[in-house]
C-alpha cells in the first residue's frame, strides 16, 4: 500500500464534526483562553460528546501538550480510546484510565496541560476531587449530558463556566437524534416503592415491586410495539433481571441478562453479540446507561423505577442514536416520566414576605427543554408545558388535546366529568354567614366549601374554612390580618 492510499485510509476513519459539535470545540477553547480554570460542556445523550473530546485532545497533543482523561467505568475508557485512535490523536501524549486508577496513582501521572473528564456529573465524588486538587493549576474540561445531583448541589466551585449544547428537540429536528414514541403502561403496584437516604428507591422496595409485576402485559406490550427490535431492558436487581430475561425466553424471545457480577469475558461476549444482533433483548442492572453506544438499538424498556433525573434520561435516551428513518420506542412500565424532583423555590407568602419552599417538578420527557446550570438548584431543571394523556388502547403517551391517537389511530373516548359525592357523615362544621340563622345553624362540609371567605367576620369562620379546605393553620391568621380581624 503506497503512502497516499494509507493516508486516505487513515483520513476515512476520522470523524467529520457537525456544526454544533465544532461550535462546542470553539467555545471550549475560547473559554479556556479567557482564563476559566474549569469549563463544563453540556450536551444531550447521543449528541456525540466523544468526538468533541477527541477533537480537543487532538488539538492539544498536536502542540505536544499532554492530556489526562478519566471517567468512572472501564467500558467507557476503552470506548474513548477507540474514538481517539480514529480521530488521529497521539495517544503517547495521553493518560487515559478510570478515575479510581488515576486517583490511586496520581503521584505517578505525568503533568498534563489539560484535564478532560467524561460523565462530569460525578465530579463531586472524593476520587475526582483528589485528582483535581493534586493538579489544581491545570485547566479542566468536564463533559456531561446531565449536570444534576439528587442532593441539589451544584458544580460552581469546580467549573466556573458552562457551555450549553443544543436541546434534544433541535437534535431530533435536525436528524442528529432519532424521534421516538413514548409508551406508558404500569405493570405493578408503584405504592410499594420507598426512598432511601440517597434519595432513590430502596432495593427491598423495588424487589417487592417486581413481585407485583404482570409479566403477561410486559410481553404483550413488547409484541405490540417492539417485536424483533434490538432492545435494552433496565431491571432493578440481579434477581429481577434474571426473572425478566426468563419471561422473555419463555415466549421464544431471545433475552440475556448481564450485570456487574458477570465476568468481564462473559460481559464482552454478551455485548458483542448484542451489537452484532445475535441477541435481541439485553436485560441489565444499572450497567448500560452512560456512554453505551449501539446506534441500531431502537427500543428501551424501563422496569427500574428511579427518582434520579440523570439515570432516567441516560436510560430512556439509549435507543435514540440517530439512523435514517429510525423511530425509537421507549416503553415505561414504572411511570418514570412522572417521577418528581424536589427543588427549593423562592416565593412570596400571603403577607408579602419572601420565603423558600420545596416544590415537586415532574421529570417529563426526553424532548423537554432543560434549564441546566452549574449552580445549586433553586428552580426547575426542565420545562414540560404540554398537557399529556395515555391512549387507553395502545398506551402511547400523546397530547391531551388529541381526539384520535396518533399511534394506533383509535378515537379517544371523551371522559365524562362526574362529581364525587361528599361524605355526609363528615363532622366538619362551621357557621355560614348567609344562613337565615347565621349564629346558630351548622352546615355540613358540602356547604362550607362553597362560601366566599372574604365575607367572613370572625377568625372562627376563617379557621373552620381553612380546616375544611386542608389549608395550614397559618393561612387563617394571615387572611384574618389582611381583613382586619386581628388587631
């Protein structure tokens, strides 16, 4: 092979950056040139952060400067090495390994000119901080799709500037991510779930939840939406993963379970077989989320409930890698899209004082815009303004305004609004001002709730009204103060 042919072969392996990826590269370099020691680059799952990393690493090593790269999992280390090779990066000037290995041998690492951290939402962990403190004068670039932690802590002390990539809907519209159908069909009793000190669900409650699952409906939904698709299933535990895989296999759908206890050799065999299409259904336990890249995977099934927005997005979007004419299927059997995050929000109390309260915001869907920030959370991280409903025929999640399901074509029946009968045995009573015998006659709760509290003339009436409405006791005090009933 002559030199020109060899050069063309090497060039053919290199990636051609899309416009938005090149923009991220340029913005990152400008931010470092401005003197920012830490820059966080945020771009959705599947948007190609690895090629942006490779381009920055190549530009750095071309100047004979060293790069230190680390991430939390060995599989992601191998993946980035392959990407850097294809991009033509000088690996002799790169130190690439897991964060634990780097942290344990930090004094032996050659001094880098640039630190690159993938899946940088983990940066607050002690092993990361140990490395950054050792190389405290070295500029750092962090890459993540989800700069979010369940405890609400931000990254402003680690990254002084954040660069935002495009939103998910933009990537779908411009054929950089696959569009999707979101199917929601609950299979078990979600009320069994309980949270742990970490903020996510406990293992024991998820195991109890799995015992209540109707696996017949799981198979029926798979047949209807995803039969013969390359599918990743997320399970909450190793026992449940084996049970789920056996259920698929009993219906002659080839499924294989893989988890952290699977030997490396066996895990590699399973992953390769899945990528090659020899295995159609891959059931895993918190193993396949960040960085796992199989472009022709077109379906994910969520049987692992979570209260982590990071885990939800990483798992739900694993099937959205772009391929021409691909329409991904996200099957949510645990209502993860309705999971809520608690966020502290500043608001005004009824007496005009500024106070901080905790509100709940639903996770929403992959396409929702996210207002990511490096600061600790004081406002919602996403905005899902569209009202939605689930089609009673095919369980697809569609707009609430749809009269005909966009997925199955069935006409959606109009729900008749029925008023609930009040419990007439309810003993909650109060005086009503417009009663003929206003000082003595007591009325049932059904009448209490129809009154206008602005017409009340006593604190007793306000207190009884607040009690009937379920308001906090302070409501009556503030309202009475405003109405002049308290002097």
